[in-house]
C-alpha cells in the first residue's frame, strides 16, 4: 500500500507542477519538489531535488496545523521558514503556506490527503504577476487529485 501511496502522491505533485505551467506566465518558471509521508511527520518518499531536511517534529506540527489542530507552529516554524497562513482551500482540506527566510522566492505548501501529508517546496523564478497565487492554486489541484485517488 505504501508503494501505491508514494506513486500516487508523486503523481499528485506532477499534477500540481503541470497545472502551474499551464497557468503561469511564460517568464515565471518554477521548480517543484515534493515530500510525502504520514500525518505523524514520517517521510515515505521525496523528489530527488528536495534539498531541505525538515525535522520529523516540524512536519508533524505542519500536518496538525493544516488540520486546524492547535500547535505552536506560527511562533516556532521549521528552521529557515516563516509560516504565513493556513488557507481553507476547499471544503475538504486546507493548505499551509510559508516562505523561505533566506530565499523569499522559495514557497512552502503543506496539506493532508486521506492518509498522507504532502510538503511542496516551490522555487519560483519570478515572484510577481500572481505567480504565488498560481502556485497555490496548482498545489490545491494536485492535493485534490491525491484525495480523489484515495491517498
């Protein structure tokens, strides 16, 4: 079952990246890297280019926060990031948004599917002209695909 969850979650990440490229201005390229794991902060798989090592406790806090559980995440974010908002994306799920402190064009998106927590780090080439909103919309699309696939 974990193998199937990994395949479907990486596919959901691919759906998100494709959705971004279909909707973003041509000069606003982005690199998408995805990590998937359990709601407990564990990691099953991640993109080869996923270069940030989150602590298990931080991923678990992000997973709980995005599920509207009380945590200290906004006051004690993962090292190197600022957590910006917990956005109600649909009636089924929220998306936690954040930014890298040293690299503001590096966006962080976190959400929960049925049995997984998906963390995306998106390096946007040019963070203007609505690129961050387009990336958030693309991530919502990918998570919706993951939920529809039952992961």
